[in-house]
């Protein structure tokens, strides 16, 4: 039984949560308290897997509470519920929470978020790696700009102009999107001068993926390893493009193609997290891989007892991004761990990463497609088709993501 602690100073809110979450009592052991102090007292008596707290509370607010929780109870997933007025203040804090949810919150969405957080317990089997992930101070929250775009796309009245306006609110994002769109990497034949034009030429799904991936990489601008972030960004764009091409070649539905692009762009985010937070150990892993001519993830396994793939997937899971993207990122170096026996995002990302490393190497050895995995899917003959599809796009004048 997973233990969940809910904190809110409004009794009506707590009573509502107790009532609506009652069907989950066979899966979760839940406690409901009305103040930060009560929460800390409860945490001192027993361990919890997840804490869900309101932001604005008298005495000890949600931010203060989570700072104390982080000091004393590192192995706990931290979720904040708050109104939009506190959102910006929270984002400028020390990134104490793993997930932010707007209030009032849809109970079904809350159930899904908590369920995903609980499922992540199985992803990081090693306690050492789990502790590293849960204590990371620069673990980014889900970018608010991305969330706003996703919300807008779900509205039947959303226009391309509206998406362009949302992007325009962030000067740094606008500059980066326009720079990328006008680069040879995208192979467009005319200069794009506004976010709205960028949406028209690249499409909503591509823009959404760009906003998410760039926001994530921007959160790690202070990574100390020279050139590391820039090289990884270039490689990630390439892998995202290839994963999208492979999914397109398999005639997948548009949602899967879009997810393939996002998975590719974020597949190595775990490297950024490790480089930013445990730079000495991560540098040691890089040096080991280089000297022994081994894959980076094998070196990481020796040092961290886990790899960047699991760390990245853990963050994606905390954000509530789809399970298929989480699984693809977690298994992109070990696809045989996937239970799916047909073509899926794991397949697209695994192969795209190999192709991407051939075109723009970030590994210290020549990594290969897992032929046993591909053969088990009955897709061995498709490898050459996928390769030709990716190469063809590059020859058109850029990588068309």
C-alpha cells in the first residue's frame, strides 16, 4: 500500500478529497491534515511515498513545508496544488516540488498524477539512485509555457495566432524558436519572422515539442561541463527528428508521431540532470567510458547503480507526461525490457538514437541496434527502410522536425 499525505487548511477541501478518493483506499493509505505543522508531525511518525499540499496556508505555507519535508524526508514525491497567483512565485523558488497542479484541481487528474508517482517507485529499483533523483535541487518543474500551450490546444477555439501569442510572451523562447526555425537544421526555404509563422510552417506538434525541450535544456544552462549541453541539444534534436521519421514510415497515428518527436528530444535529459547535480561523479563516468571505450550508460551503471535513461524517465513521470514516452526514455538503451511485442515508441526511439549517434556521435563506442529485440518484433527488414527515410530527410537541406 502506498502512503499519501494530503495537506490543506480548508476543511471542505480535505473532506471533498476524502470523499472522492475513497475508492482508492484499497490501493493507497491516505492521511489528511490541515496544517504544515500537522504534516511534519505525521511525517515524523511514519514514512509517506507522496505528499500533496496546498500552497497558501496560514502559519507555514506549502513552500516552507516542502523545504522542511525535503530536508527530513528526501524519498518522497512532492506535489503542490495552488492558484495561478502563486504559480510564478513558486516557479522562481528552489524548485522544491516535483509537480505543480493548478487549483481547483480535477480529482481525476489528481488521481492519475498520484498513480503515476507511485508507479515510478518501480522504475528506480536501486535505493541509491532513487535518493539521488529525489534530492536533486535543480530538477525542473514542467515548463509553464508548455502547459499553457497544451491547455490552449485542448480548446476548440484555439487558433494558430493564439499559440504564437503564447510563445511571444517569453522573449527568450521566441528568440530561440526563430533562430532554430531559420537554421539549416530545419531546411525551410524562406525566413520566418514571427512565432505565428513558425507554427504555420512547422506545425503545432513540432512547436510544442520544441518549447518543452528547449525549456528543459534552458533550466540547465549552468551545467559546468564545457560544450556538453550544446552537443546534447544538437544530438537530441536529431534523434527527435529521426524518431518522428521512423514512426511516420510505420504509418503511426499523429499522436504517436508527435510523442516520438518529444521522446527523441528528451531522451537524454537524464544526462543533464546528473551533470548539473552530481557533476564530479558524472565526469568520472564520462572519463571511465572514454578510457575504457564503453557506452556511457554502462559506466553510469557502475558508478550510480543506474543510468541516465532511468533518471530521465523518472522526471518525465513526475511531470505526468504520457506513460509511452516515459517507457521509451527508460528503455531506449535496453528495449528488450519493454513488454510491448509490436512496434511502439521504444522501437522508434531506440533505433533513432543509434542512427543519431552515427550522424552526430555522443557516445565513445559505435553503438548498435539491438537486433534480438528488432527480430522478436519481426521488423528486421524495416531497418533499411527507416535508415533511408532518415537519410533522405537530411539530404533535403536539413533535419525536418
